[in-house]
C-alpha cells in the first residue's frame, strides 16, 4: 500500500514538471488593446499574429512595448476580406506563409525596404491588388497566386535571385514586370502559368535579357542599348557643326564652271554666224518628226518631215 502511494506521488511530480516545462517554453499571445493587434514575443522581437474583428484599416505599429515588430506571422490576416488597407512598418523583415491570403479588398500595399523574406502564398488571392514593389529575393512559391487584377510588378535593386517556382499563377492581368540588373539568377518556372502577353523590362546588357531570349519571353530594354542600335542625329555626324548645304549652295556659279562649258552655253552672235562656218555648222536644227505611211511601193516618197 505504501509503495502505491509513493508511485502516485512520483507520477504526480512527473506531470507537474511536464506542465511546468510547457509553461516555461510556451510562447504566449497577447493583444495590443491600443491598435487591436494580436502578437507574440519572440526574444526581444514582436511577431504579429492577427487582429481584432473590428480592425478594417490595419496600420501595423513598428514597436509594441518597446520591442520592434519584425515579423508578420503565418496566416496572420488569412481570410480577412473585410480589411480595406494594410500598412507594414519598415521594421518588418519577414512575412510568413499565407499572411495576407484572401485579403480581397486590398488594392495596394507597400512592402518595407528592409524585407528579407516572403513566405509561400503570402498574398494568395489578393484579388484587388493592382501593383506591387518587391524588395527581396523570391524563394517560396505561389506568393501572388490568384491576384487576378495585378498589372505591374517591380523588383528593386536589392533583389538578386528569383527562385525556381511559380509565383504569379492566375495573374491574368499582369502586363509589366520590371527587373533590375542586380538579378543574376532566375529559376525554373519563375514566370510560369501567367498570361502570354506580359513583358519584362530591364537593362539591355543584363542577365535578364538573356533569360528572356532563352525562354521566349517578351523583353524591352529600358537602358544600356548599344550605340549601333541608336540612330545618331544627322547634324551630330558633321564636324564643327557643319550644316548640310542648300540646293542653291550646291549649284556651281558661273565662275566655277569650266571655260568650255561656259562657251557651250553662250548663244552664237549674229556676227559669228556670218563669219564662222564652224559656228554655223554646230547650230542646232529643229528636230524632225517622222511619219511613216508604210507604202512598200515607194518608201522614199512616203516620208514626210514635220518640223517642230
């Protein structure tokens, strides 16, 4: 009987220690009553985990209780199609998977310049989003899947890698993608399953032009075109600002014409006609028009001369 009591006490102590350890290592969630956000503390940083139902304009603060907000957690605003606007502070470095999935009424959102990672499906089915500027490498797939009104995507100069995944599935309105020369790696299927009418814009001498040529993607150079493809201004080609001569300037003056040519253009005078047989011989006679009557019996008699 005594041994049974000892065993019960021992089991109770084990359970108590387990509960105590769970209590110690569990991450508690809190509510920021001022702004209506749910959050948890991880070390000295804050991760946003959600928001109260009455929050329609989500202006996420940069600090809570003196700690920086660095992460938007998994599924934090998942399915919140009632939220009309979201502002993300510059302190945020990570947006985890499906953080804003189904926020269908968000038309625009500015990602912080210091963003390091975007989780899988972070903006899945944000159907009203029209434009986005991406300041970080894309590694996880389906990031903007189902953003059916998304028309323009701009990668900033911080981006070096667009990984091997389909990030823009079902983005049927996407027309313009701007990629800087800092991008040196684009993975397989990076731009798969979007409409065939989109165009990538970038530097002519960048890696992205080569990528587009190899994959049959429309490419337009925004800078760096080689000189031979640029038609120089006709005036710039002439040294010392030399201008193209006018038609009058191109005609030689009488002084510039050869002496023989000037003599040929001079009409013979009356005295010359009388005293020079050579001059008379070179006088042009009026041209004759031949009219043939095609009488084979007497061809020579059937030729008339009509002087013009």
